[in-house]
C-alpha cells in the first residue's frame, strides 16, 4: 500500500469517527417511527401527506388550492414563556426575539453530548435552526422562530420531553393569549411544531 492509499484510509477513518452524532430525541423517533420528520436525509425523513394549509414556505403544489402538511410534534403540557439570558445556544433577548426552547434531555445534573434531548450545553448542533409552530388545529396561526435554548420541562420522559416546547416572550405574544393565558402565563390547547425542513427544501434547518 503506497503512502497516498494510507493517507486516504486514515482520512476516511477520521471522517467515520466524526460522523453526525444524533440527539436523544432524533434517535427516539427513529426507533419509534422508523423516520424523523424534517430530517436532512431522504432515507430517514418521514413523508408527510399534503393537506390544506396557508404555509408561507413555498412548496411544489400540484393543485391550485392552499397546501398544508401534517406537522410531527404536539406539545403535551401547557406552554410557557422563557426569560432572557445566556442559554444553551448563547445570549438571547426573550422580549425582542422570536425564539423557542426545546428539551435539553433527562440528565440535568451532569449532561453530556449523548444525553441531549434536542439540545443541551454540550450538544448545540440544533441551535439557531428555524422552527415552524402554530396552535394545534389552527395552522393559520403559524409563526417561525429559531431555537435559542434548552429547557428541562421538569420531565425525564422521552415522549413528553421530545414534543414539548417553550416560547420567548415575544413569540408568546404572537399567539394572542387569552386573558386567562396572560394571567397564568401559559398557552393552553397545545402547540404543533417542527423543524422547518418537512419536504427537504431547507436541509440546513433539519434536526440532528
């Protein structure tokens, strides 16, 4: 084996070691459903059926009426606003930014890259990615925001943590909270959300 061949083999070995390490939530849905909605790879991305929806992202529609796609994640607990500060993805201003927090994983005391839910302080690959979100059953309330932090949501249950979401104060206001929701500082009725790459049109927004 010549020197070039040795170098090539070494480079390929290093590349394999550095292959994408997916988050706990990504792996959870791969095992549970056999695919992940909005995944970057066609081989792992769930195929979503089209339905009526005034989604602002352009899609290749075969008919003239508005198009919609089923979004994967529905929050299972009332959704709260998050405060400003330096989080898993850096400094953010909750009162001014349209941002969300996603589950940081079951291990809150000694987190590692391997214990990240969708994100944590050591696994930041999903930081800054664009999230599509609306009130469940009301796609006309759609908003887009970026992932700015991780939250524990006081749960260690994968099925709950991986589908839960928190909102920046500015995003919370965008959903026109009722008087009770304002008082309680909670949005009721659920939020439906996903990483904004459902059809593979924006792979840079895909989850890992």
